[in-house]
């Protein structure tokens, strides 16, 4: 088992370095190819592209902690939803619609 880790750890580190290098290079190439001619933006360096990649990951992708599962609050709400009667569910939907100004989904009939 110990010999297995001797090979896996360096391979994982090399993979992360390669992934980071390729990600920065791809973002830089796409940015410099598309945005200056289309919108007049400046070209970016590799390090700026890597910063953009990290910024987009933070803003749009999170930090990777959720892994597709619901958080504690989501699990709590799902459990409560399952215990509700259909009438209670409809009352909750109506309350959310009135609070957030949403229209009924296309498959639902309007109750107005």
C-alpha cells in the first residue's frame, strides 16, 4: 500500500500543475483571440488569464465543497416538503409566488 502512494502523490501533483498550465493557456488564447477584436479589450498574459480562471471559479463555481449534494438547509427543507400535504405545498407555493413575484410554471394552472 505504501508503494502505491509513492507513485500516486507525485502523479497527482504533476496532474494539477498540468491542469493549471493548460487552463491558463486556454483562457489566455481564447481571450486574446476573441475579446480584443470583438470588444476592443486589451490582451492578457498567462498570469492574468490564470487569475481570471480563478476568479470565475470563485464567482460561478464555488469552491467545490458541495459536490452536487444539498446542504444542511436544503436537506431540512426537502424533509419538510415531503411531510407536507398537497394543500400545504400549494399554500407554500402561493406564498413564495406572492413574495417573489413569480408566475406559475407552464404546467400549473393560474389560481387568479
